[in-house]
C-alpha cells in the first residue's frame, strides 16, 4: 500500500521535481479555494497538505494530485455561513466516512454510467460557479455593512493586476516550462504591488495564515441528532462531489498514461484523507484535474510525486507564511479566472448544434443545475434525464415482421428491446381477434428486460386465450426465463390451464 513506485535514480529525480512543481502551484489555489469556502486560508492549506499526502498514499491512482478544490468549496459556503467552521470540520469527517463506505461497497464502478453530455455540463457548471465566486473580490464592504463595487481607481488597479496575472500565466509557458506559470505570475504581481506601493487588497488584509503543524482537533459541535441533521446533507453532497470529481480525474489520468487506476480504492483513499483532514482542522478536498495534469506532464507518474508535493507544501506553510500574506488578492483572482477558462469545455459550444437535441438539453440542464444548486444534484439529474431519453428513444424501436410458416401458423418476429418503456407499443402490435388459430411470437431478435415486460407478455397471452387462439412463445432468452422463474405466482403466464401452451419452449416449430 505504501510503495512509492520508484526503483531508479532517474525516477526519484523526476518524481521529486514534479512534486516540487505541483507544490508551488498548489499554494495560490489552496488559498483561493479557502476564500471561496469562506474559511481562513490556513484551513485550505492544511487541507491541501493532508488530503494530498493521504490520498497519494492510500488512493487508487498513482500520479494523481488531490487537495482543496473549488467543486467542494462552493458546497461549503452555506454551511460555514450558517453554522460556522466547526460544523464544516464535522461534515468533512462524515464525508470521509461516507466515501470509505462507498469504496467498501464497491460503488466506484458506477462512474461509468455518467454520459458524456453530463460530464460536459458538470465541468461547464463548475467553471461558471468558480467564476461567479470571484466577483465578490471586485466589491468592498461599506461603513453601513453593504457590499458595493470598487470605485473607479481601485477597480482599475485591481482589474489591471488581474489581467496582468492572467497574461503571465497564458504567455509564460510559450517561453519556458521550467517554472510554474501561476507561481511566476503571483510573484511578479506581488513584487509590482510592493515596489510601486499600490493600494490593493492582499491576503494579509483578510486574515493571517501564519501557523505551525496541523494539530489534532475534535470538532467543537454537540454530538447529538440535531448536529447530524445539520451536517448530513452537506456531507452527502461533499462525498458525492468529491468522488465524482476524483473518479472523473482518475479516468482522465488513465487515458493519458495508458494505465488503469482502481476506482474503489480511490474512494477509500479519499475517505481516509477527508476523515483525517476534518480531525486536523482542514476543509477537505478531492482530486484536482489541473494539478494532476501538471504532475503527469512534468513526469510524475508514481505515488512519490504526490507525497513530495504535500511535504513541500507543509514546508511552505511553516516557513513561508509571511511571504504568502503579501500576495495581492488580484493575483489569486487572476489564477482562478485561468482555472475557469481551462475548466470550461469550450469545445461544447462548437459541437452544440452538431449533437442530438436531447444531449444538448442535458448539457445545458446540468450546467444550470450546477450553478443554482450543486454539482452532485446536477450529475444525478443529468443521469436520470439521459436515462429517460434513452428509454424513450429505444421504446420506439420495437416492431414485428409477420409471415405464415409451412404449418400454417402465423409467425410474428419481434425486433427491439421489451422493457417498461416499450410495453405499450408492444401490446399495440397484436390483435388476437384478427389472428388465425395458431400464433407464434418469435423472441430471437428481442430481449425481455424487466418485470414490466413479463407482465406485458402475460397480458398478451391472456388476450389470445380469451380469443380462443393457441399461442406459442419461442426462443425467449435465458434472462427472460430467470425473470419468469423469479416472478413465480406474480404472473400467470406459466400456469395456464391449456397443457399445450408452453413458455420459453424452443422446440415449438
């Protein structure tokens, strides 16, 4: 479990350098996400350290980076605002327990059922949520306590610094990849603000981030049912959001590295990381798509890179806090705007008119639900709508081919799946009163999928019996036979009085 994956000097060098690069890039994002969640920046940094370390050790995807993320931060805002940060720590502990339970129950495989339009809507909605969260930094609180937009000169300075930050992050990689662009932008903008003595908000104006090692701390909340009622909805959402983003990231890294991670182990690893983080004053987190790609592209493919990144981040917390407090908020906002631009799937706009209308609707729906509620609900809604659309489309595909065989029997070859969505159309295909005395329904090119289909077959059989016709069901699938056996006396098709009536009798001519 604790194998770091390196057996050569070259591997160690690549993993350590990649981990250092990731750690430098983690600092501004951890601080920014802490502000998104409405907690002290140190809470975000502790989460980035502990979640990153423990997920790297226990998770199911070597080379994947975890830490404080915007996807989870936007869910935490309401809980922190209404009940305080201690309830957040309790919710994070419960989040980890739920995620470990998901891993033990082997639920990680269900990420496969998320359709691609839902994934596009998921990331687009996440980008919009992060963007909207940054707009409050363009405001200030008046003496009366009301939020108002910055006046002309402060707004111009702030916006100019944001644009400068984004420009550096965009253009620096075109010149060199030896230094993380986001960190270079923050250092440049910080030096500019300090050198020109510009009057603009800094991290230190909001809160001090000076701290030591994270200390064990049981959340200061009443351990009763009322507390559980408060934190359980948030914990469930955080667990779902964290696992969805982590498993999506795992799939992406699998594709890039042409290897295969272990989804259920990743659920357990994320759960361990969040439970411990909540007990040490961290805001929790999950896998980070951007940082994971930085790590993989920098040569980090093993667990060692994630461990090194977390340890370097701890060094920054212990010894570099005075420097971090000088970081201008405009630089962090610029970093987050770049994250927004990188997260949003701009290709979805180009293909919008080229994909089926139902898929386009799902994409927009998931994005909207993400913005107005949360990511987990959005994904669930998207999957349900996609499933209903799928059922509706396939319900229209059932049809029959009719002919008379050598014995004079009327044969109906059924084509298409028989399930809850298609049973109505199935029953409308047959008119027992207009049929000859001997009728065969051929199921070789069809599939009986559920109990609704069994009930439909039973209903049709009864109609033919009442009409005085002899009905044969031929080549029913093995799955259908199992459904009939399991249904027992819930359906009467297999206990008809006519001894010449057979269900699933492949020998009938």
